[in-house]
């Protein structure tokens, strides 16, 4: 799967060090050679909480079967 800037993606694994969970939605903000993506994760109000470089295997495309939900974001201490 190839991704493009502004594609919405779903995190496909937990990233506890960033307080992100499998299923969190992100937006691709940069595509790198060698399967790298810069993905932005925001709160429901639009505040950026994480901007991280991931591998394409860390995410998947959004599916018509996905249901959007809201959960509290816990910032690292």
C-alpha cells in the first residue's frame, strides 16, 4: 500500500511510550523513501499530541467498517 500526504491512517499497534493505542487515527503529513511516514495524531479539538515517524507496517488504511471513538489522551510525565 502506498500512502500520500493527508491520507487518514489507523495505528496498527500500541505505542505506549507515546501514549498511542492501536486504532488511533492519524494523518500522514510526510512520506519518506524506504517505507517511512510522518504521522500526526491530534485530540478531538484539533491540538497536535504526537508527530512521529512510523513505518508503513505500523499503520493501515481507514476501512468502511471502522467506527470512530474518543478516549482520553494521557500525556507522559
